[in-house]
């Protein structure tokens, strides 16, 4: 009887452990996959940007195991430029999706400096034989001053992309309106929810298909 009870308890414990591992792996699958991609090296795709990029679950969104999320929460375009060698260039990806600018705008960085940093980032990516793709800066919620600055930056980025044959993604046409980021796509004033990331992932997959990557 004791042996039977022990066997039942043992089986129950094993089942619990298996279920727990499966649940843990599902919840943290993107973080686990990111560790794997980082250890393996040579990612095909690098996602580079601020916390909005960092919060994306890109291996799941793009359904691939060769994408590295090198988002840098709280960072500005100046920081992106300084960390570009270690976080993009030295990894030798085929393509790099770049998104930034809102942190610069929040702390009052001038358009001249911000645009200069952004241009140098993109120039260096191109010089490194990596394909850059710009995700235009997304509006914040209900902030007319920020929105005006975003429009100015995005006008510059669109012009740069058109002059240099660089693809760009405009999320604002899907997730924003005349007042800024729509509430249905936001978790706060600035950051995106899962619905917005699904749209972003869809647009990235379109670019990858066009580029044959």
C-alpha cells in the first residue's frame, strides 16, 4: 500500500514538474530563444531601438529563430550611435530594423542633433553592408508638442530613406490618429500593447519577404 501511494505521489509530482516546465517555457519562450540566438551568434536580423523595440517578442512575432532583440530601454539616438558597433555592426546581420527618437524628444534634444545622430547611424549601417530598415517614430498619446516634433523627425527620415533607397515602416497610419497614439494600441502614453506589436510584426514580415530574407 505504501509503495502504491509513493508511486502515485511520485507520478503526480513528475506531472506537476512537467506542466510547470512547459508553462515556464511558454511564458518565457522569447527570452529563452533570445539567449539561444545571442549564444549562437551571427543573427540574420537585429532589432535596434529603445524600450518600444526592447519590449517586442520578436522571435514569436516573426516566427523565426535568427532575430536578436537589441533594444535599449531609456536610450536616445546618441546612445544608439555609441553602441552601434557592439549591438549591430560586429554581429554582421543581414538586416537591421532601427527605431528611435521619442526619448530624444522627451528630454528636449534638438532636431539638428537628433537628425544628425540618426543619419550617422544609418550611414554606418549601410557602410557595413547591412540593410537598414527604419521604423518611423510613433506618436505619443494626446501630446501635440511631441507630435509636432515626431512629424519633423519623420519627415527627415522619409526624405533620407527615399534618397538612399532605404525601406521604412510607418506604424502611425495603423495605430495613430490626429490626436496621436490610439488608446486601443497603448499600454501608457508612449508604449505599445500586443495588438500594436502584431501590426508591427506584420509590416516587418512584408519587408523581409520583399528583401528575400
